[in-house]
């Protein structure tokens, strides 16, 4: 593998790693609806604001979300809604695996 190809795969892995946490997947899923402030996400997830901010920082570092400060609140929105295509693909795989496993039990 040449250096350019290796770098591309490293960048892809960074994005996948950023999304690879249940709370961050939830956040990405919620942000498809509309933007949310940290306080809203804190209430939805039931974690403290610092934990939610850390998750958002990871997503922002991967370029998946952006933030906008308005007064005392910071609002987050998706920058790459296409990441949800990956989640739909994963959901389809989960569903197919479940059907396959049920068939094995019957």
C-alpha cells in the first residue's frame, strides 16, 4: 500500500472511530432532525454537559458536526448527513442477521 492510500484509510478510520460510540451514534441520529444545543442533548442522553461536550468535540474533530454559538448556548448540526447512510446500512445488516439467526433457531 502506498503512502497516499494508507493516509486515505487512516482518515476513513478516524471518521468511523469518531462515530463508534453509542452516545455519538445517538447524537448523529438526533441531529438529522434539526440542530440541538448541548443542554438539549444532555437532557436526552441523561449525562452531564461535560460528557456531551466531549462527544461533540470528537464528532466535530472528525468533521461530522459543526457548532454555532448563540448567546450563552452552543448549537450543533450535522455537516455530513450522508453519515446516516452508513447507519442505515448497519441497521439493514442487523435486521438481516437477526432474521438469519432466527431461521437457525427454528
